[in-house]
């Protein structure tokens, strides 16, 4: 496999053509307007392509090119969030990827039809402020939930790059960012956006306002194709998309070791429990899966088993970050519980020990 390091040859664009219709982030990387990598088996007669974007990993092309399998297995990381095109790659997945614990799940792609929510500023509740994510906003690093913004900005080449080519809006309330919508990538007249709302402020219509404001800005800038991706299980995301004016264009499958849930009610108690058992099995081989097991057990309502799995992460051999536990939405039901706080303290001690050795 060869890595593209300059202008993308036309044959490579053609190889990724079917992905480009749905996944605008792939086009952004090919065009050089977004961070990422593109690999092909041959630059001028490509049969197999592999792309890394801030939104995921994408494998496309001729499945019969078995000679590239070893190279793909070296390239695709265990933690990849992988989309296959065509789906037939699933039959040889174990030969090109070293993640036996990944599972497939359904996702949805929406694209804007007609903006239905207008006059956003007049719809904002009292004591809330809707405004752009601009240089002034990025200077307010002391705002609560600022990390939700900075995380997305870090996916661009730099903050300056975002300010030049990106855009977004957020809603503030009492020094906190309570809802935000940011463009994930741009390429020609296409862009994709993502949204997030503090769990304490959901079901108030804030997400639809911040999304509508961002869509209006995209249209003002001349974007004709505005994309939106979400898990098929995320009813809240789907409702916001449809309310603002997006329509479903395609359902597709992704493969990942991650839990296919972004909110506590996305899956049933039984489904969360089944995923927790799956992660416990996986953690026998990779300790990091104990964190996902803890999250799934917490979402199922089994606090004892959630804490038991978190306790395993206090082993000095775990190379994860305390923040992965502390800011993990799946573990929100454990906040304030003494055993959970003690585990956090031990994780911080381990981190301090590792940085001073």
C-alpha cells in the first residue's frame, strides 16, 4: 500500500467515488482540506483504497486483491471505527484487521433538504445566549464544557485553520457551553456537521436551535450539500436532524469495538448487559476493554459490576488516561459514589507515579 503525499490523482478519486456520496470527510481528506491519510495499492491504477479521517476509517475497492491484506492489517489500528465498501470486505475482515472484538452496527446518513427552523435568535430562552464559535469564544477557555469545543477544534489543522475555513455555533448559560454544533469538515460545496448538548439541558429544543444556526451559516457560505451522521439507535439525534430539515439518505454498517450508544436510553437494559459481558471477555485479552465493560454495566443499572471493572483499571499496567474515566458519559450514574471517587483517586496517583518515574 502506498500513502498519498501530494495532489490526489484522478483514478484515486474514482476508487473512492461510492464513499464520497455519503462520507464527505473522505472527500475533504482527498482534497487536502482536512486532516487524514489516504493509502492505495497503486497510485495510477488503484484497486484497493484505505482512508483515515477524523470521522472514521474507510476501506474500499477490490476484495480479491489478497496481496494487500498483510499491509492492511498493519495499517488498520485495533481501535479503528471502520466502514467497508463494498460490504463484502466483511468476509475477510479477520485477514485485514486485528480486532476480533469489533462488532457491526447500523448508522444513518442524513442530508439537508430544506432548513425548517428559522429566526433562531428569537427562539432562544431567556438567560441563554446563542452565538458563533469565533475567536472571541475560543479565548474563553474557562467556560464549563469548553473541552467539548476544543476537542472538535483539535480535529482541524489548527485553531487558525478552523477560524479561516470552519464555523459553528453554541448556546451559553451561566458560564457554561450547554449546546454546540460545529462543522466537522468542508470540501468544495459539501460539509458535515455534528452536535452535542449537555445532558442537563436536553429536551429543551436547544440542539435544534444551534444546529439551525450552523446550517444557516453553511448555506450563507455557499454549501449546497450538508451531511449528518448518527447511530441508528440515537433517537434524539434523528429527531433533531428531521426537525431542522434533514432527510435520511442512506443506512450503512460500521464496525467497531465501541458501544453503539451515545445516550443512556439508546439500548435496552438487556442489550447493555450483553455488551458488558462481551467487553468483560475482551478485557481478558486487552485490559482497556474493562472501561467499556464498566460503562455498559453502569448503563444497565448494575453498579456493583461497573465498579468491579473500574477497579481493574487501577492496575499500574493500564496505560489509559484518568480523563477517559472522569469524563465518560457512560459512568455518569456513578458520580458522587464513594467507591467511584476512590478509584479516581487511585488512578490519579498512578498517573502521578508514571510521570515522576
